[in-house]
C-alpha cells in the first residue's frame, strides 16, 4: 500500500504488482464537482486495488466515501449528502470490447496512459453524487407550505360564487358557447 498518492498511474504496470492505494483528496482540489456543491468543504476518502483477476483482466476495485454539502432542490438550502460508493472497473485497451464484463463492473477505457489518479477518483465521485439533492424533510418548508395553502383556501372560499337560491336552478354551462358554434356549422 502506498502512503503517498502519485499524480499519474500506469494501470497495466501496477496490476502486475497488485498495487493498493488509500488516501483522500480535499473537495477544494476536485474542481469538476464545485458547481454541484453548495459549500466546497471536506474531503473524499478512497481505497483502490489494481490487480489481475482469474481471467487475466485488469480490475480496479475499491470504495470511496465522502460527505458533500449540496443544495436542496426543494428549499434551496444546504443539505449534507453522505456518499459510500464501491468502485468496480475493468481496464480495457484499444481493440477490446466490453461485451463480457462481469456483473457489477464498468469499463475503464485506457486511451491515455498513464492515467491521472485524481481524475479517476473524481469521475467516480461525480457518478456517485445524486442528480437531485434534497432533504427528507425540508426545514421550515412544511410550515411555509401550510401557510400558503391556508391563505389560498381562504381566497378561494371568498371568491367562490354563492349557491343558487332555488334548488332546481343550475349555473350556466360554460361550454354552451361551444354547442352554439357546433350548431352553426
């Protein structure tokens, strides 16, 4: 296991030695996630093992963990989102296909070698983040909604037409104009 994280990794070379990386990145360094965050604070921790599997495919297995502060799409306030995401990738070189990947694995196309470790981990974090972040129960939102509903209900009751005085009298049909148009054609 490496204590110092390299900037670049040569995946095929590291797989020969069953390399293990464990570390963390500050969310401030992961600039591609900044636009999805309410507050850029905290860090993301990860572990990653690069090795050959029993069929001599290069696998990258591990896990990432982070607590990110995103914007709730209901109340537009900060919401803390805990992320625990397994990493399960199979490295594929040019000419290989992703037809026979084991279940639970995603392809990692090795177009550029060496690969930036931080970008690889940042990609996995982006994929693990929810598209729409929201509180289970937004603070103060339930109270605001109930106040709005009460006010709207009162306005509707005040504006409602009074019931006809006679029981047999019905209000005019708003679609009667359409019936007249149909008759004239």
